């Protein structure tokens, strides 16, 4: 399977951007046309999972979610190609002409948990950027993932494209080990899931890894925060979708605004369980209707708390004090830092990037939502007239 995926890269090199776009549009249409089948297969997976499991919401597909997946794929098709961009061009004193140009990685491996939407998202971004992809989904979503791959493969066959450009591995632990050791076949591996999965991939991979970190997310309500704005932002960040990595985990509130806390929490009163100054939960990514609340004495203390307990994903400040906001954005070390907006916007589609392959929290290479541009590397093209090095 790895050999076939690697060999398919040559096929991708010969496909025009218009052809890629047309195939993405065909897959998007097929998602909507085959929604009944996709939902039936997804229902088999859902039947095996307890509804109280935080992953249940991530696993669940609906008509609306399938329409959104198709819409994201159509959007990706409208975006400019990330390939062939000249990022550096120069002529040396010896006459050699140098050009640095964006190219695909080759084969991208993605390991993910109960997230069937990732199957479509990864395919669309990889295919548009000229990459083959090898997918390793979790057993919780295996029926959903197999149905998605079957649909994609049919569209590829109908368009005379090698279906090995997207490969779904068996949903076994052994397959994970094989992927992480696929030196020479997979160019980069991207894990999408909880802290345990990410740590396992980083600790065991023999191939390069781009780490998409878990989201331990904070919002700081400053002493100069607007109450109505804060109430809306905090509620949206926490309750829009509790199972996603950009969902709020800890609310930091300035001690001078404690009297406003009941009002800030009012929209969540009957939905969310609150933990007040509970140190044992400061490092927890809940993925559930639960939230920490910590009182801080200053902006300094809020920044220090985030430095100690944040995961480098998304952080927010709610304040009318521009100096405080600018300092927060400057000093907080995270991929996405918000001022008067909820962390729920950390998403490739929301950033106008199309779908996303993950949110990178590392600093070497991509950071934040990873979309088309982040699916490329580069190579140098050098032209001469017979120069030799002395």
C-alpha cells in the first residue's frame, strides 16, 4: 500500500490544477448525493459509542455536516494552487540563475481518531496540493471512513485517476506502527487527536512529524472587559462545539470583575459544570460541558498562568484596553491569540483557507491552521551555461 501511494505521486505531477478542481467538485457532489449511505455507515459507528463520550460529537455526521464538508471541498477547489510559486529568485555573480519554487511533499500520512470529516478534509487539501495521502483512522469511525474512501475512489476511477493517491489503512494498532516506520514511503506524518495519540506518534515515529497539539484553551476577562461582549464570546467559545480543540477550557477573570461572574456565566448556567480555582484541572482539555474558572490579580498573572498551563493552541483576551490587549498578544505564546473574539474561530475554513488538515502548535514549520500553503515544501532550480566550481 505504501509503495502504491508513493508511485501515485507521479500521476499527480501530471494532473493540471483545473483537473484537480473538477475532481474535488465531483467528490463534493457525490458527498451530497450519497448522504444517505454515508449516514447509514456513520450510524453503525455511533451505535458502538456511548453518547456521553466526548468523542461522540466528533464522530457524528449529519445532513448539515455533510453539506458543510462538501461546501468546504468546493471552496478548496476555488483557491489558487499552492504549487509553482517562486519564493526566491536570483542570479549569482558567476551567472548561475537560482529559483526556489513550491512543490508537494509527496506522500502525507495522517493518523486521526473518531473524526470522519478528516477523511474528506485531508483528501481535498492533499489532492489540491499535489500530494498523495495515507490515512489511518480510528476503529471508532471505521465504517464511516471506509464509506468515504469508497466514494472518493469511485470518483477517481471515473476520471481515470490512480485511486492510490488516497489510501485508508486498516483500523489497527499494527497499521499505526507500520505507518510510523514507513521510511522512504511517507514524507511527513500528521497526528490529529488527543494528547495521548500525539505523544505516541511523536515518541515512536521514524518519519518526520508535524505536531497538531491538543487544545488547552484560555480566555482572560480583563478588568476593562465589556460585560455584554464577554458574555457572548465566552459562551460561544465554550458551548458552540465542546468536543473540538478550539473550545474554551479555562476562564481567567480579573479579581475586580468577580461581581460580574454570574452574569458572564448566565448563558451557560444550565449547560456547563464549573470548577472554581481547581488546580488539578488547570491542564485539562475537557472536550465536554465543563470549564475551569480562575481568579487572577493582574494581566501579568493571566499571562503567567497561560504560559504554565496552555498548550500553544488558541488564547483570548476580552478588554477595551488596547495597551493590555497588545501586550497580551505580544507575550502569549500560542499559534492563535485573539482580542475580543472567541477561540472558536481557530479553523482553516474560518480563516479563509478552505478546509484544514490540523492546527499545528509547533514552531518548526507550519503553525496554526494548516491548509494548502502548509502542504508544500520547496526545491531549488539552478540554471547555468557550463559554469564549474573552482
